[in-house]
């Protein structure tokens, strides 16, 4: 079992990506990840004049893609520094084999 699981429930990377793509301009993705201060700042600046919104969405998208290819650690973390769970596909490549990701 990963040490991140022992610290509490991890946030869903796919849900954060969807929130970032559609509501990221209002900082909703940051609120979901528990980053309240940056979420308020992102909302007040309308996603950093769309630049911050684009960067967050791109990071989450690449994170989800690389997670599906077997990468354990992601670039985006929640407010407590925990990695997010789930990649883009239901199965992920790990140690040269495909393993279930979404429905363990």
C-alpha cells in the first residue's frame, strides 16, 4: 500500500481535470484540491487572464496521460501534498503489464 493512501483519501485526477477544463477560470479545480487561497486568487483574476487556467488544465491532462503510462508520481498535488489517483484509461501500464486503475 502506498504511503499516500495512509495519509487519507486521495483526490481524483480525472474529476480535477474536468473541473479545470470547464470551471477552472473560476478556480473550482483549486477548491476541489483544497487549495483555497489560490482558488480565490484564480477566481478573482478569471483564471489569471486565462493563462493560469490553461497551465493548470495542461498539467492535469499531462499528469493523467503519464499516469496511464505507469508514472507513479504526478506534477499536480492536493493541498496536503498527496498525489492524485487515476489516469485517463481504466487500465494502466505498470511494470510492463496492464493493471486495472479505475476499478481496483
